[in-house]
């Protein structure tokens, strides 16, 4: 028997979050399309609904606890208790360490790490009540390999790895798994901003040429891994970090 689950995907208005929302909807889940960008959240939810899926757009800044609680309540009212959480929303910035001001540092940690804390804490009670849950967090290869001008970003994504493992130990007995993905360079608006902004030391073609799979990754390839972690089949996999990076050395 397949149970229809309710899933929440943060940052689902574009990039990998959009790909995850669409993939989970195709797999038969009811999906909350959460984004700080309301227009994009509505666009993605409307497309999923038009294609026969079930989606609800939620305009939420994940750094704001009250907005997060409101969004989760709205999703629960529409689609029932939440069973799957994809903590994908994140921001990136390229600044030399010495020049990272306290506001930039704090915003990075607020969105990428504390935002994940807010959403996870808001959703966990539903999973505990059902005795079933799947949490998938977004880290980054930058947390594994490091990256110049990315100390704040890498620190936030390293925190995600530590958070994933620790929470997995706490909630495993409640039927909840917690895993993380560490994408390499994936073709999304975020990556395009970095490439077009000249943030990498060499051109894209030269950079990917050294990868065992010598190309940029696709958002759908990350979504496929997320969908597996979210599935019934992945019930014995927890506290893991999966690199989706074309074999890039980390
Ligand atoms: N693209 C890459 O190469 C890459 C590599 C490694 C990790 N990542 C991580 O993967 C995740 C998705 O990245 P992407 O490339 O799809 O990014 P993206 O910028 O294309 O999309 C991110 C989405 O998150 C939303 N968002 C940002 N701040 C938010 C907030 N405070 N509240 C709610 N929504 C918010 C944005 O509006 C956007 O729709 C991020 O956590 C990112 O750090 C990306």
C-alpha cells in the first residue's frame, strides 16, 4: 500500500527546490511550495496543479519563526500532517573573509542554518505523531572542500552536516530519518549568478573539464536523490551525506 504523504519543500520557487517539489508531486505527494519569493512559489504550485499534482504555495521567509509556523499550519490544514521535509532554501555570497561584515555573516547563518532549525522544529511534531518522517537537508560541496570567499557559506553548510547527523541520532527511534545532500555545481539561478558574476577562478568549461563526469549537474539529478531519501524504500538510511557532484574530489 502506498500512503499519500504531505511534503514541504523550502526554496521551491526555483532551482533545485523547484525540481524537488515537481519530482515529489510526480511521485504522488501533496507538496507545499515554500519560498520568500511569492510570485515564483505561485508559479511552481500552479504548474504542479496544472499537471495533475497537488501543490500549495506558501510565501515564507524561513528566518521568521512566525511566518514559518503560519506556513506549516496552512499546509497541514490543506493537505494533512507533514511527513516529508526538504530543507533546500539557501543563499550564497562571495566575499573575502577579512571583508565579511557582521551583518553579512549573520544573514548567511540565519538563512542557511537557523532557517533550517526553524522549519525543522515546526514540522517535527507532525512526524513524531505519525511515527514516520523523512528530512532531507541541503549542504554543499563547499562544506567538504572549502572555497575561497566562501568561509561564511561553507561554515553554514558545515553546520548542516553536523545538524543532520545529530538530529538523526535523536529521532531515529521515532521512525524519522534525517539525511543530507551535498550538491556540487548544479545549473540553477544561484550557480548562474556566480558563473556570470565571474566568481570562479576559471571559466565554467575549464572547471567542469576536470570532473570525472565533465559537465555541470542538473537540478533534476539532485531531486531524484532527494526523492529517494523521501521514499518508503529509504527507511534504513539515516544520518548520511550524499555528494551529487559528478565525482568532484572533495
Ligand atoms: N547551485 C549550486 O551549485 C549549489 C551547490 C551546492 C549547494 N547548493 C545549495 O542548494 C540549495 C538550493 O540552491 P539553488 O542553486 O537551487 O538556489 P537558488 O538561488 O536558485 O534557489 C534558492 C531558492 O531559495 C529561496 N530562498 C532564499 N532565501 C530564502 C528565505 N529566507 N526563505 C525562503 N526561501 C528563500 C529563493 O527565493 C530561491 O527560490 C541551497 O541551499 C544552496 O545553498 C547549491
